C-alpha cells in the first residue's frame, strides 16, 4: 500500500465528475489529395447516401467540406490534405468506429486517394473540479514528473500550473507492413465552456407516460449515460495513438487500427484510474 496524505485525500474528494472520455477524434492525411479538388460536391452527395441518417452538410467549397450530425454528436471535416472525424457531447465508440470507416471509404474511392499518412486516434478524458486551483493541485499530486527546484527559483514566484507530455516511438511490423508507431499522453489542467445539464425533468416523467412513450424515454435515459459531463474546470488527459507511416490507402486496415487504438487508450484510462485511487 502507498501512504496517502490527508491533503491528497481532500483534493481527490473535490472532483465533481468521474474520470471518463469526453471526445473521440480520428485524423488521416492524404498524399497528393489535391487530385480531388473538382469532386468535393460529389463526395458530399455520396456521404449523405452512405452514412446514418442525420448528417447535414455545412460549408462546402471546391477545396473541402464539412458535415455535422447532431443526433450522433459527430462532425467530419475534409480537404485536400486530410480527413478529421470527431465525436463529443455524447460518446459511442461503436458508432464512431462505423461512421469513420464509412467516411474514409467514400472519400478514398471518390477522390481516388492512393496513399495516406499518419492515421491518428485521439481519446480525450477529463475529471472535473470546482475551480482551476483544485485541478492544478490534483495534477501536481499525481507526481507524473519532477519539477526542478532551481528552475522554479530562477523563474521566481510560486508554482501556479503544470502540464506533462510524454511521447514514445516503436518500429514494428503491423499486419505484414513495417510501421513506426507513435503514442502520446498529454496531461494538463484546463478551462472550458461547460455544457448544459441533460434535462432531468424528461427522465422523471417516464413513469407517468403511456407505454409507447416510456420506451422512447428509456432510450433517452440510455443516451444520458453516454452524455459527456463537461465542467468549466478539469484535469484533461489526452491519449493519442498513431502511425508515422505512409500506407497504400487500400491496405490501411482502418477498422483494426481504430479498434486496437481504442483498446490501448482504455488500458491507459485504467492506469490513471489506479493512480487516482492512490490520491
């Protein structure tokens, strides 16, 4: 057992949310993607025909386009250099995985993309605190890195904030291909715009509604469990798994990459949860 200081126990008790993911993000870069500059509108049409209902085109220009699905909490943005797909507000990795793969396949075939670079999955996790001071104190007590006291004295004043970033790199064989895997973990205290609460009144009315409405409301209750609880002040931990490698666009096994990257981020979440319990 590790000794637990009273001040640490007090700091952890100030947390206002559980530690959980609040955002998924996938990005892949295109090689010679400018070949598709005259096919952007066609890509939007194909995406609307292929993806789940609810996708709405946003600003579209000859060099790129955007779509948003408020039902799924997702957004997609692409241009001649890359594709980025995000999911926030509420999270379902199965949905995110499915839609990412479909978007990638539509763009790859429509734009005749032959080579891609650096597929990346980012998973952002947060634990909320009532104020930024409590978040900063909690981050320091994680003891992820050791501050140089001489540097602190040279800067002058007291230690007000701390951030931590660690990157690792490994040359591996990935399904018959040589690849360079890069992983990054970034930890910092942040300020952000807080989301409105999920409407509790809707859930409280379930027992008073006819059966057909209760079924619909139960769906809302399930949705609430996936709704990310965003607080104004938080400790944010950003996990990023990527390959610093160029792939043939047909040979990139995107479903497997996303599945493996998410499994790795879940192991990292478990690592930090174990670390939190010692505070």
